[in-house]
C-alpha cells in the first residue's frame, strides 16, 4: 500500500512539474503598446475589403483625447473622444460623459499601422497612417 501511495505521489509531482514547465507566458498588452503612436491621421488600409455596408471612417487622434472622425474623406468631421481602459483596450465614446463606448482590442499598433478588433462582433479594422 505504501508503494502505491508513493507511486501516485511521484506521478502527481511529475504531472505538476510538466504542467508548470510547459505553460507559455502570454505577453501582456500593457508592455507592448506605445500609446503615443496612435496620435495622428489614420485611414482604412487599401487591403480592406470594400464592403458597402461598413462605412470607411478616417480618424485623427489628438493628444488631448479627441478623435476626429470623417466618413470617406468628407470635409465635415464628427468629434469623438478616445481613451484607454485598464486592459489597454481602445475605447471610443461619442462624448466625455458616456460611461460606455465602443471597445476595441489593439492587436497591433506601429508607426504606420493600427489593427483593431471589435470586441462584440470580432470585426477587424486595419488602418494605416495618412501621409
């Protein structure tokens, strides 16, 4: 009976060791996002499919948390507000008093590309920096 108990302990210890050693550490979004890179004008990437049901907004993110949004390059722009939540997700609000807004996971943010994933419908939006 003692040999069976010791054998089970060895198997359990081996299994726990295997599990702990094979766990991959997932990089946190907090360390990988340089939030200052979002400042500037962004337009839909040329590789985005031309879906007529999905409007193609151009964005201009400013340092003070204001985002100007224009539809297909029109002169008239809507003023929205953006910010970051605790999970480092981009939150776009219609006005500053909104408690909720559209939440986007920032998949990639570099000096020339911004890839956003909408949380609710899993739609990806690829934006490129406007010159």
